[in-house]
């Protein structure tokens, strides 16, 4: 049965295995992993999203899912849980690096907006040439 859960210490090995299925040489930061929200199917991780903290700014670092989680309302629920947890941790804004128009459409559906104008403020935490989208968590209704 598919369900959304926050990361727990006993999830570490399963999360690392899930990430390495997608990125074989990945060396995930355990602090970032601790800020993950997961979709599990009978204990197996089939989706995850996490963020890296930079003061009151969070940067989406892992957003991965397999076909069992794709197209389900659980992906939206996973992000709403992330918004809640990030806000409780003092994050006021989340940003995402958008590699393609298809990903932009998905993040728009999740409440993110394209960042226009000078994005150099994000240059130390993002890759050059990648579109940036953001969502402000203050006042956001996610329940």
C-alpha cells in the first residue's frame, strides 16, 4: 500500500539504495536526506523529495520517484508534507532547479512560480543555465 511518510533514521539504507538506482555514483549528504519526505509501497521507497537548507531558503535536492508513485495524488501529498516540515524548520521559501519544460509544468502544478529577473542571488547554490522556480511557504495552505 502506497503512503507518504517523513524520513526516519532507519530509512537511511533504503533511501541510499533508492537514490543509487537513479544515480549510481551518488554520494548523498545525510543532512539533506534527514529532510526527506518519502512515498513507500509496503516499506519499499518508491518516491522521495528533500531539500538543502540555506538559512530560511530551502533548495530542492532530491525529487525522485518510480512508476508506482507517478501520477498519484501521493506525489502532491509528498510535497505538501515537505512544505509543512520545511516551514516548521524555519524555511520561508523553497526553490527548485528546473531542467526541462516538462518538469516546469509539474512544479507549477505544485505551486511553484518561475523566478524572473536577477537570479544571481542563487548562483552559489544552483547550476548555471538552469531555470529556477520558487514557492513562498509563509501563508501557504497545505492541509
